[in-house]
C-alpha cells in the first residue's frame, strides 16, 4: 500500500469518543490508543477496502438519509416511496426529476471534505460506496492522485438513463440538469440511481463482492448499515474474520470480534487516522 502527502503527526484528538464494539473485551479506551490501533490494523492490511455511506459526505453539506436526531435527513422529510421507486416516478415524473435535480444542484455547489481527502490518500484500495455523489472522485482529483475507479453500488447522480432500459444514457451537468424529457425510444429519461425494489448494478456488485471476499480489512465510514444488499458486504467482512474499522457519528450496530468502532465525525477522525498511519509507512 502507498500513501501520498502524509507526514507522521500525532495530532491532538478532538472531542470524539471512541468505542470498541466488543465492549466486554476492550471497554472504552482512550481515543489516541484506538486511533493507533486502527492505524496499525490498516498498515498491516494487504487487501483493504473502504465501504462508505452518506455520513462520508455529510460534512460537505450533503444531507444523509436516516441520521438519528437529524431533522434534515432526507427520509425524515421526504417519502422514499414517492421519490425513490419506479411507482413514485411513474406517478409524478416531473416532481421526481425536479427532486433529483435539486440534489444535483446542491452537489454542484459543495466540495469534498477532509474525510474524502483522507480516503483519497489510500492508494491501491478498493473503494466501495453507497453514495451517488462524485465527491470521492473529486477528492482524488484535488489531491493530484490517479482517480481510481470507485464502486458506486447505488448508481450515480451524474448520469440519466432510459427508464425502459433501451440502453441510452446521458451524462448530466450537475449545475444545470435537464428537466423531465423523453428518450428517443419514447420512454422517460431518469436518474441512474438505484431505487427501492431495483437491483444493484450487476457488474459493480459482483466486483464489490469479490473484493470484499478477498479483503483482510474493511474501513466502514458513515453508514447506518441498514440498506441491503449493500450493507451485506459488511456482514461478509465480519463473518470471514476481516478486521473491520467503523468510523461513524453514532454507534452503527456493526458487531464482531474484530470490529473496532470509532465514534465521531469522519471529517475529524479520518485525518487523525491518516496522520498516525503515516508513522507506519516507509518514506
Ligand atoms: P444513512 O443516512 O442511512 O446513514 C448515515 C450514517 O452516517 C448515520 O449512521 C449517521 O450517524 C452517520 N453520519 C452522519 N454524519 C456523519 C459524519 N459527519 N461522520 C460520520 N458519520 C456520520 O446513509 P446510508 O447508510 O448511506 O440509497 O444509506 C444507505 C442508502 O439508503 C443510501 O445509499 C440511499 C438510502 O436510501 C439510495 O440512494 C439507493
């Protein structure tokens, strides 16, 4: 594994508490010790993967979906059946398209945060995400590293495709996405995001499964781990005995003998983790 742009710094910890899932064995330990422990686990990993969710982009100003206690979480304000299902789209395609265009506009106005920039330093990793934004790609671009392919399990806001799956796709300019329109085949164009009741993109899921099966470490960032089959990748990693580090604002419910949970904002914890990791890496 290579790292770029890192210097070995033992940073001051923020207010974040750190919690080990296997609390009976480890108890609540000092945040520094836990970051050290996580950094050592990462340094020792041969086939590491990251698995992220909406919490990764939260500090950029992108709303999460089901953040406990956050009234701005999308699914506490909007009805997913109306906005993220085939039935909802066919019932009101203009409204659904406008809602995704509002999310696209927001995405065009925000920047990668320090959590994205920290992940961008992990060269050679497989990055699997449930996020439909391009902030991780942008963070790699900003960091001047090769933009490694990111496995978007739930699709992307940067593309539309034909709702009848005739094969037609269009790239979308986030800042001025087109209103509802028809495909040449007569069906509607729709955002290339996965809606409830739909299958995940087969090739992406297959690659993510293969990489997870082969992984000896999974770094999980900012997900409620409630939406399957995506969250099943965490279960696979836990069940096969990979080291699993969870960075989340609240306890994620991911449990297992090899699970280390760091509770706090990813934008604070991941940079601190990278600082410590640099101490283990050759110049
Ligand atoms: P959720 O909104 O379900 O969960 C976000 C998680 O991130 C929560 O556990 C928060 O506590 C945590 N979080 C929030 N801010 C954070 C921060 N700054 N640092 C660290 N953690 C933070 O989002 P996902 O798990 O990604 O599906 O949701 C999965 C899927 O459900 C989404 O991909 C979406 C949605 O329906 C589609 O769009 C198809």
